[in-house]
C-alpha cells in the first residue's frame, strides 16, 4: 500500500506517512487521518487543517 505525503500550507513541511514525525512522536506508517486531532506541524505549529495531500507524481 502506497503511503501519502501531506504538505503544510504555512511553511511547506512535508509529513510523509511512511516516515512519520519522530520529533512529535508519530511513528512511521501512521496515516495522516490517524494522527491525533491536536497534533501540530513540527516546524511551524500549524494545525492539521493547514495540511493538504500532495498529488502523486
């Protein structure tokens, strides 16, 4: 199964589901929709609602 990549609209940080976000304790393989609703961008602090799914290339 292909994992998605999500981009923060405020700072451009990329959340890659296959990598996770060790800085905020999100394990590799965690789908974006499974991240807690109070999670914020580890770079700029934006909420989940500021992320958009990147189109596959």
